[in-house]
């Protein structure tokens, strides 16, 4: 399967842009903030929360990073005006992490402050392992500066994550736990599917033991089931946790969670860089190309259930 996935990715640049757009449509709200607001409004009406991601590609200058921060500030203002239930997710490199610590911190802090003024929250996405130390370090700095409305993402595929949980425990961080999308060297990451699942559950338990609020971000039904069992064992109330999924991915699973009374937040990307974003995400992890190809096929073939 891995060979097929890689072949699909190699073919992508040859696929006409309108076709990539049609495929991406399901996973990306659109090009403009208004597109994201429209999607969030629909999600809210379905009893789901959202987190908006402003797509920023390959930030090359401090001005571009500042423009992304400004786009997030505008997003909070629009969410507030429209009274929508959504926070935001920011990519550290889009806010300038690779261009200098001070720039990144300044941009991130301005977004976090803007959110706080509106009683909202900022999730710092986690990118590849070359960014983990800087991302967690800056998170710690913001917390030390008194900012409470900010959270991080931890990746179950990274071998270091269980130690990161111990190191962060004194802060009781608000954490999104996911498997991790980046292809990492075997030295730093688990590669085996079951090892990543086992790590996910070990980290989830460790976070809950430390009293953390966790957004459980997965479409893996087995992990969702394991999480549900743990929620019952721990006697958690509805507001003590949330599930999270990506826009357009396994919607039937999301609907089932909502119908069962769980809180669900949908990751909702928007922006003009949708094409570069789609290609980059697919190249980062060819497995995703396989998912999308299978999913698209499912929807095209009559009689197959592509709604999940
Ligand atoms: C809300 C949210 C936020 C995330 N934030 C980050 C982050 O900050 N950093 C990071 O490294 N990773 C992030 N991820 C991605 C995550 O790390 C995984 O790569 C991704 O969720 C796939 O893993 P899975 O747990 O769903 O399990 P898998 O076993 O990989 O997937 C289970 C099933 O879900 C479907 N599926 C999963 N992903 C897709 C997709 N993209 N398109 C189509 N179908 C799919 C497939 O049918 C697959 O069989 C995030 C994921 C979610 C849900």
C-alpha cells in the first residue's frame, strides 16, 4: 500500500488544479474568512465546535508571519461578532518560528492576548520534530507570563512525548493529543501502527492522571472506543474533555460521538494557500493520499458507504 500511496503523491502535480480543488473542497472551508465562518455556523448548528486554521504556506519573511498573526486577530473579531463557537489553531512556522524566537513569541502572544480579550483560546499546532523544543519552550514562556488561554499539541508517535508530559505536568497544560502527521526518523518516532496506538493511550492516561484537559484528536475507531471506556471508568463529565476530528474526515464517526453526548471540535482550515497546503500535506504523509483516494473512490462507487 505504501508504494501505491507514494505513486499517488508523485502523480499529484500532474493532476489539474480544479481536480485537486474538488478533492480538497471537503477538507478545506474555502479561501476566505467568510467561507470558514459559514462552515463553523453549520457545524455549530449540528452541535459541533470548531477550531479555525488560517493556512499559511512557507513563510519566508517576518512581514508574512505578521500578516498571518493579523489574519488570526481578524478571525477572533469575526467569531466574536457572529457569536460562533470556535477557537483557533496556529502553526508555529506560519507565525515565524523558523525566522527567530522573538518574532514567533511576539506574534503568538499578540494572538493569545487578542483571544483573551474575547474570552477565547489558542491551540498551538505541533509541526515536525525539529520544532518541538521551540514550540513547547515558547508555550512555557507564555504560561509563565500569565497566559492561561493557550494550549499545545502532543504527538503519540514521538518517543519523547511521555517525558514531555512529565515535564509539562506542573502547568496542567490543555493538550490536543494526536498520532502525529509528519514522517519522522525512526530514532525519534514509533513507526509501528500498534506501537503508536499504545503510546497514544499511555500518554492519554498520563495526561488525565496529571489533571489535564485533553482534546482527543483521532479518527481511529479503536482509539475512540478505548477513550470512551476510559471516560466511563474515570467518571468524566461532558465538559471534562472533547473529541476532535478534521473537517471532512469520517463525518459519520463525528455524528455518532455528538449523538452520544460527547463534545466534538472540528479542525477547519481556510485560506488562499489551499493548493500548496493540500500538496504539502499529501507529500508529508503519502498515507493521507491513500486515504483520500480510497475515500473518493468510495463516494464514486454506488453502493459503497463513503460517508464515514
Ligand atoms: C483535530 C486534529 C488536529 C490535528 N493536529 C495535528 C497537529 O497539530 N500535528 C500533527 O502532527 N498532526 C495533527 N493531526 C493529524 C494526526 O496527527 C493524524 O495524522 C491524523 O489524525 C490521522 O491519524 P488518526 O488518529 O485519525 O488514525 P489513522 O489510523 O491514521 O486514521 C484512521 C482513519 O481515518 C481516516 N483518515 C485519517 N486521516 C485522514 C485524512 N487526512 N484524510 C482522509 N481520511 C483520513 C482514514 O479512513 C483512516 O483509516 C491532527 C488531527 C486532528 C483530527
